[in-house]
């Protein structure tokens, strides 16, 4: 028997390891969830699980970027906001005041001017093919871009001011909320494709800075476009794709919504699991581990990195739409780097980058800790105040509720410190199989 045949036989005969760590961790998580249900009630706990499931979708999007391909995306918040906007724009009822006027035609006309201006600038960047020197070509393109931008923005501002004064904002399309989730994922993927063409050639730290800045640009645009999003005035309530609390009550309606998110997660998990173990997944990991060797084997590095970045952005857009619909409120000011980027990053670090099952565990665990830190800290502070007053006649501090709210930031910081110290690869690290 040859050496390769013997190695193959040993590989086949090797029994699979019993997933003891996974069983213990998920059992502990289940016990914690049951304890929260007993302590906080079914309605509150179910709402918390739905939000944790939405964050799990975001974490899966980040883990395939960071865990599969080593791409550090610090702009998760921007893609979440895009998904939330689409969920709002497609599900909110149609604004009759806007569509019954001439404003849609005026807006379409200005947008066509914008497309035409973009085509003119793009054509100017290709003047070197007609013999124009590259320096002169660049100057012409920049001047045209600035002038046409000012013209189009001036025309757009006139139309948007009319929309705000006469109709409030453009309104929605009155479609089922799930259509907004799909379009939100597609829009986030399209923006991710544009970003990837520019930023994926950068080093990981510069990629993080670039994505963080783009996320802030997206938030600023949504916040200041009152004609499109109502800005800080917010849009609510957003309709659910399932019966809401008014029809079924809080607990049952949230349980049905939880089942919808569970189905979405199951589909995403199945597809990612198949992709991870397919030749495509092995190629992505090869590029992550040794880009030079992968390129030497003829792999298109930039194309594959762009694929994985776009795929992660699509999942973030879908998760943002599902989360915004559940909260029944679109508020551009409510998208924060702490809540929608850093928290997702902690979830992936705790669970294990590159391990989809670990990411789900980390998402639910971190979100439960994030939410429950406030009531637990408030209970401990109240107990300390009571004992201090009883034993030492201390004067109780002011604003104890706000101080308890800030305790969760300390708890998450302590959690990430402990994980990085004792489990740098996560509680459920990626399992890399070595064949032969």
C-alpha cells in the first residue's frame, strides 16, 4: 500500500470528535435565556431574542469578510443604515401629496441631469485616448466635475425644498416589508462593490479607515436628506411582514417575527456552510492565508476578495432591514458606530472569526450581555445604595439610572479584554482540516 493510500485510509478511519465544547456553550446559553425569560417576562425576552437574531445576520456578514478573507470592515453601520432605509422606503405607505403633484417629474428630470453629468465627466477621463495629454485630461475632468456638481446640486436643492414644503417627504411604495429587505441587501452589495473597487487594494488598516469614513458619509446623507428620509424627524411606524402587536399581542407577534428571522438565519447558515466547504471556500481561505501562493497558482485575487466583500455587505443590508422593520422606526441618528459596528465586531471575536456556528453563539451571547448589563448593574447599584444608607448613612448618588446604562459599555470592554487574553481565536475557533 502506498503512503498516500495509507494516509487516505487513516483520514477516513479517524472518528469525528464529539462537539463537547459546542454542547456545553450552547447549553449554558440556553440556561441563560431561560433565566432571562423567568426574570424579565416573555414579551421583553422575546423582543431581545429577535434583536439578537438580527444582529446574528450582521455578524455572519462580518465573519465571512474578516474570518473567510481577512478583510477588516469598520463600516458595518453604513450598510445597516442602507438596509434600514430600504426597509422604510418600500414598506411606508405611498405619499399622495407627493405623487399627485408635478414634483416626481421635476425630481426625475434633475436626476437625469445628474446621470448625464456623470457620463460627461466619465467621458472626460477618457480623453487621453483621443491624444489629449494626461495632465490636461485630468484638469478638464476635475473642472467639469466641480462645475456640473454645483449645477446639479443647485437644481436638486430647489426641487427638494419644494418637496419638503409641499409634501413633507417622498414617502414609500406601500409594498411588503420583505421586499425592502431584499432591495436593502442589493443596495448594500452595490455600494460594497463600488467601495471594493477603490479600497480592497489597500492594506487592512487603511481599509478599516476607509470603510469607517464611508459609513459616516452614508449616515450623514440619510440624516440630512429630509426630503428622502425625513431626517431627524424619523419615520414610524413601519409595518411588519407578519401580524403586529395590535393583532396578536406583544409576545405572540414577536415570537412569529422571531421565527421569520430564524428561517432567514437557517438559510444563510446553510448556504455559507456549503460555500465554506466547497472549492470556492478553500480558495478564499488560501488567499487569506497566503496571497502570494494563491496568486502563483493562477487565482484572481482581487476578484475573489471583491466577491467576499460584496457578499458580506449584502448580509449586512438584509440584517439592517430586518432590524429596522422590527423596531418599527427609521431614525438616521440612531445608527451608531458603538451599536452597529463595534458590537458586531465583539460578537465575531467572541464566537470565532470564520466559524459560522461560533458567530451565532457570539451574536446571541454578546447581545444578551449588552442588554442585561443595565438592569443587573442597576440592581447592584441600588443594593449598594441601600446598604450604604443603612449601615453608614451615605447620601445616594444622583442619576443612578444613567450610570447603570453606561455600565454595559464597561462590561463589553471587560468581556473583549478577557476573550483576547484567554481565547484570542474565539470560544469556538475556526476548524481548519489538514488533509494528508
